[in-house]
C-alpha cells in the first residue's frame, strides 16, 4: 500500500488531451519536468478529447508538471492535476487492431534515461550491435535536460524483444530503461493525423 501511494504521488492526471496527440507527444511535453517512467493515454479513441496519466521517477518532477497546466498541445490546452490513482493496466480497446498496427507495435520499444551526451547515432549503433537492425529511431530532448528518451522501431519483432533485456545496461553514463511501446496506432478519420511512420524518420 505504501509503495502504491508513493507511485501515485509521482503521477499526474492530464485531461483534455487532443485525440491526435500520441504518447510520444505527451512524454515530450513533460520531458523538461523530469524523467518520465510511463505515459498512458486513455479514453474513447473516437472522442475529440481523451485523458492520460504520466508517471515520473520522483515527486519533484510530478509537482513541476503541474505548472504545464494550460499548455496548448494540439488544438486544446491540457489540464494537469495530481493523480488519485497509479497508472491503470492497458485497456484492450486502445491496443493496435490491424495486423500492420500490431506488427509495428511489436517491433517498437520506448527507451528512457538516456545520457544527454549520447547521440542518435550512438543509440542506433548500441541497439543494432546487441539486438538487430533498427528501422526508425526518434531521440527526444536536448542538452538542457538531465536525460533523454527515444522511440526505437526495429526491422524484426525478435529484436524488440531482445531490446527489453537491455534495461539497466549503461549507455554513456546512465542505465537505460526499455519498455514495450503500447500504442503504435495513428488516430483514425483525420486528414491531419500524425502516424508513427511520420514521427520516426527513416535512418539511412
């Protein structure tokens, strides 16, 4: 119970999330507050607005995140409040549905706590040596942040599974954390939707 309460204090509740916003966009918004442990968008995928939970590594980051309430994200200003619950398990209705979506999701991982001195090329080389060919990679953050995050899509699902075993491995000066990417679907029925393919430029 005490551990759950500690997690709740490190978590914020975000409402009025534009339906075009992905977990990548949301994580990038809060990157300046501190290290994001998990980010979960919930709600009806057909609704204009959804809600989300963002968990940080410490309470100070969660408190800093409250200052971002009112920030425009997409077409709407988000509201950020202290969470009353820990991040809930993934709702099956928000998981990828088509074969292409499931396949892309199975090949993609979310990496946090990346040393800010490590370059995108370094991250790509690290995962390719250990896990296999990287198809796309997006590194977020800059030198003003203590660490960075990345979304890595591999050519093969087996490589993404292998990448999960890299959690705790030191890259640069920090131990990285690798998690499955939970929602690789692009929003439906919108001409201005942003897909994972657009967000992760192909590396030559």
